[in-house]
C-alpha cells in the first residue's frame, strides 16, 4: 500500500468516525428500575434528558427507595449508552479497541 492509498484510507475512516460520533450524539437510550417505576432517558453523550417517576413510587416516608430506583435507572441508561456506542464504533474500527474512543 502506498502513502497516497493510506491517506485515502485514513480520510475515509475519519469521515466514518465523524458520522458515527454524530449518530451516537443524537441517539436516545433509556434505563428503568422497579419494573418501570422509574425511567431515565439520556443521549448518547450521557446527558440525562428525562426522568419519569410513577406516582406509586413516590412515598414521602421512604425517599431512600426512590433515590435507589433513580440510581439504578441512571446506571442502566449509562450502560445502554455505552453498549450502543461500543457497537456503533466497532463497525468503524473493525472491532479493534482503540483507547480514547470507547
């Protein structure tokens, strides 16, 4: 492979990487806890965009349980975002794990 071909490959990969990053930024994932009592939605950039709490989950005498449910739902959403990001980026990188990308 000559240098010109290598540069063309690098540019192609950069374009694919940019497209993948844009897709990841615009994706939406959710995490739930308590059988749907709490649902957290976040972007692929780990920004929480919505938190829904079922009325049944709100007990003024037991805030700790609700706090735990929110924590579990946020962590589930983060895991979903990470999994989706890794899946999308592996398409671009051919399955190679590149430090700093995932």
